[in-house]
C-alpha cells in the first residue's frame, strides 16, 4: 500500500504534492482498545497490545527497507513506541483516560504510518520532507473532535509545509495541537478533513481523497453491482448523498475546500487509472445522478384537529423533537397534518407520548428513505412521470422535494426499498 501511495505521488511530483496520511488499517481501533484495556486496569494486556502495534510497523519497515534506512526507521519506530508505552503505563496506573489522554494515544497511529512512508520514500530515492502536523494544525481544545483555527493553520501551514515540485511533503492527517502544544485529534475518520484543511490553507489546486472505491457511485454497489462512478458532481449533491447513507466521506470533512472552491477528487488507490469523482461548486449536469437510501426509519404522522390557523402548533411540535434531540430527516405538511421521518425507533416512546398531549399521532416503523440526488431535477417535465411509473406498484408513503432542487426523497416501507432502488437505477442509470 505504501508503495502504491508513493507511486501515485510520483505521478504528481511536478505539482508539489503534500501527502496527508491516516494510520495503517485498524491501528486507530487498536489504540482505542489499548486505552480501554488500560483503564480497566489490565496493564499487561495494554502493554502487550502496544508491543504488537509497534511490531507490526517494524515488520513493514523490514519488508521494504534495508541498510541505514532500516536502521534509522527502526530506531524511530522504537522511539515512538517507547513514548506510547510510557503514556499507556501511566493510564494503566491511574486507570483513567481523559479525552485529552486518549487523543495523545490515538495520535501515535498517524505518527507511525507517516514515518514509515517517509522512510520508504527515502529508500526509493524520492525527495521527501517529513512534517509533524502538530506544528501547523492549530485547533481548539475540544479533544476528540477538535476544530481547526483556519487562520492560524493557513499561516503556519505555509511556513512549515513548503511544498515544491520535485519532492513529496509527508504529514499526518487526523492530529493537531492546541496553542499550548497539547495534542488533539479532529475526530474519527478525520484525515479527509485534515487534507481539505491543508488544501484550503495552502490554496491547493486540488484535494484528492484516496479511498478503496472508484469514486462516488450511482448507488450502493452491494445492492447494484454495476453501479458506476459519477464523473463530476456538486459538493452539495455529495453532502446530500452522504447524509442519506452513501459511505464515501463526511460532508463536513470537505467544508474547507468547499469554502475556497477547491475541487475535491475521490479516487481509488487500488485502481488509480480510474477517473474517480470530482466534486465541484456547481455540477455541470442536469438531471438525476445518484440514489441513496437509509433503512430503519420511522414515519411519524402528527394530526391536529386545531391546526387550522393554529400557528403555535408547529413550534410546539418541534419543541418536543428538540427536547429529545431527535433530528427530523424528511418533512411534509398539509393543512391539518405533518409527516416526518426520524431515524431508529429507540427513543420514540416518550417522544410520541408528549406529542399525544396535543395531537393525534400515527407511527409506522420499518420504513426506508430513498433519495434521488441530481441537479435541477424537476426542470425536466418528464422527471416525475418517470419516477412514479418506474415505481408503479410500490407504496410510497411520503414525498419531499428539497428546496435546493437537488433531491427528491421518498419514504416507503423497508421491504420495498431494494426493489425501488433497482427500478429507479434501471430507469435513470442503466
Ligand atoms: N486514523 C483515524 C481513524 O481511524 C483517522 C482516519 O482514518 O481518517 O479514525
Ligand atoms: Mg484510519
């Protein structure tokens, strides 16, 4: 994998690449586990797992380094490992791990992976600069979900990273530090976020997110194996898809690039020749682009006999949702009723009981939301006709049109969801 990543960087060498790397697969999970075991008081178990994690990195080093490169990298990994171990020993003794300590432990995954990458680059004779991201990724002290201070990051990143054609600058995703120099993390999966923060800070020409899929697909390939990558789509469309279940990236993680209008590419490390998906401010295509869906949805129908002209009703109703911190996904209203979808049934009972104090409530569990995303969807007169004739025979419970014209969402019983996705995929994408 590390070789493949370097190969990809080499094809971009004249564009002054900055390589922002996550930890090796499963390493962050292992580090989380180490903190849990340490807090449980199993000092030996925690130390053993630290040892295994370090050994895994040493093995990778041995597999592709030799001579002085191997010696230096091994010493570096042992050094990082010793720091990890003494930190974890402290946690085991105290049997306590604050969010701040946890971030300190989790940061080791990225520190280890990036020192391997830099070492391998040197071994291959590639010019490489290794930069500790904590020198420029200034964040607040909201440990485990720290927010970047974009102005300071922009100033420091330019000074510390200094990308230039002919070399690769390697740094860590996911980690940062407070003004006082305390290590923080941006939240799980935060490396994409790091990359777009750095891209925005440097005014990069593009940010590329390298994953293991060919880009953003027309729908979930587990359901439709021939789902294809979408060549280009808007940031907003991608966010919509992510929200409704497409597991490509977190929409918030590309926000820094969105604000600067920097194109974000989603590419496949295993198939770098595939074009991937380019996310841009405005999609050049009209019409539907992708279908996302989400199951385990509950449909709530609230009817008020007094709703006619009762303007306090909606605010009263939403106050209940707010009290239970329950986000509403879709909503449709008529003069006397409001239909909404919420995720999962766990919290529902109390919420419903409170709604019933001033309205009659119907609840349908085991529903699904299906969401067609595209551009100017209902500009084409035929669009709705095509959707509903494709779905002929499928009971649609609710329809919601995003005001942004980029999505049409339907609620339907869960058992019809797969069929409905297949029918719409056939109608629009095959
Ligand atoms: N290594 C971190 C995690 O697993 C960050 C990332 O992978 O993006 O959450
Ligand atoms: Mg990771």
